[in-house]
């Protein structure tokens, strides 16, 4: 009889540990966006609810897409809009960082759209002479918009000084931080 | 004994609930691939695909293809400063390719490469793309 109780206890322990493992895999995205702290220049600019202050309500402003703190569901179909060739680096970065989304080439089939811009500043002669560096400075910025509602759900900007891999570095940084914005099941 | 079998089955069933993290889908061997214009880089890529003996068929018509390769390539030629100060004549190259399944419109693979002072210019980046693409193609 005691042996049976011991076996039952072992079984319950295994199940509880398995449940713990499942919970721990879900824990990172259970964190509210507010916990991630203030966004630095090279950190994701987490979308937050706009504050409706009295002064902003009085002054008429240009209509801009609403900002939402909703997470992007895992497995969402994402369309990457043309960014002068940089879209290819963003797609490569997303796939390299294994972001759990499906990239589609057709905007009609997508749920989210990534828009953005990228700039490259090549090393000048002074940089080569004084720093002996020929690496470029890269900066890029993207925003993820829900096509159905038009809400911006994620935005991120990156600035890489002396980027060893040029646009590839910027694309991978975007993929890495986008991964954190995806709500895993 | 039955109890332990039940426990074993429960443990073995756990991987069934695990998420599949493999985002990039494998490209079947002998697939028909169309190379979209990339400002001349498609020629280098075509040569590299043939050189690396990728088990795919390149077709000139997009309608006959299963997959499409799109991308971009940039060359930063060595300026006077680089030649004089760094004594380096080689160009910096960067390229990025995306492979889309035409039927579904889904991106199945993407790769980007950056080569500083590339010894063979665009040829180097094209061969890097082809080399990594080969790993993504299912052998059978």
C-alpha cells in the first residue's frame, strides 16, 4: 500500500514539474510591457497607450495611426514593405533570429505590415586615417502595423556605429527585438 | 507495472505539445527557381548556383517556377582614401536574398551577407548566398 502511495507521489511530482516547465517557457511574454523599462536609443520603442492630456486635446494635430500595446500573436502573417532594398535584410534577420511569424510577399494575405527606413553613412577619409576603420555607421527604424485596424503595435530603431556587417547587423537587430514583441502561446 | 507504463507514456507525450521552432521551410530538391532582376547581381548568383552545384533548376520564366529569388546587392568600391591610407583596393560588398514560394506567397528562406574588402567582389557574396542556400535545400 505504501509503495502505491510512493508511486502516486512520483507521478504527481513528474506532472507538476512538467507543468512548471510549460509555465517557464511562457513566462517571458507574460510580463507586461511596462516592466521592460525606459527605451534606450537602440532598444525597442515599446508601443504604449497614448496619454490624452488636456493640452493635446485642444491643439489640433495631424491624424496619426493609433498606438497599441497589444502583442503580435505567434504565427502571424507579416508583410515587409519595400524599404529601398533594406526589406531583404529585415526578412533575413527575422528568419535568422527565428521569429515565430510567417513572412508573406503579398500584402493582401498579411495581418501585419512592417514599414521603415534605413540609412548608411560610409566611412570617410578622416575615419580611415585617424581610426583606421572602414566600417560604416548604420541606422534603421521600423514599425509594425496591424493592417486590419491600422494600429502600430511595435516600433524599433537601431543605430550601429562602426557596424562590422553593415545593413545585415541592423536587420538582425530588428529581428532580435521583434522576437521579444511576439506573444508566444 | 501498468502505472509505470502510464507514466512513461505521459513523459513521452510531452514532445507532442512542444512548439515547432523551425521557421524556415526546406526547399525541395529539383525545384524550379526563377531569379528576379537584382541590378545584375542575378547573373553572379546564377553562376554561383551552378558552381556550387545546387540541386535546383533555374528557369527564365516566372510562371514556370516554384520559387522566386529576389534580393539586393550593394558594392562600395575602394576610394582614394582607402587605397592610400589602408593600401587596400578591394571593395566592400553586401547582398541579401529572399526566396519566396510563388504558389503560397510565403518567404521560405532569406540570407544576407556582408564582405569587407571582398577579394572577388560580387562573386564572393553570390557564392556565399549559394553556399548557404544549398544547406536549405532538402537532399531528396
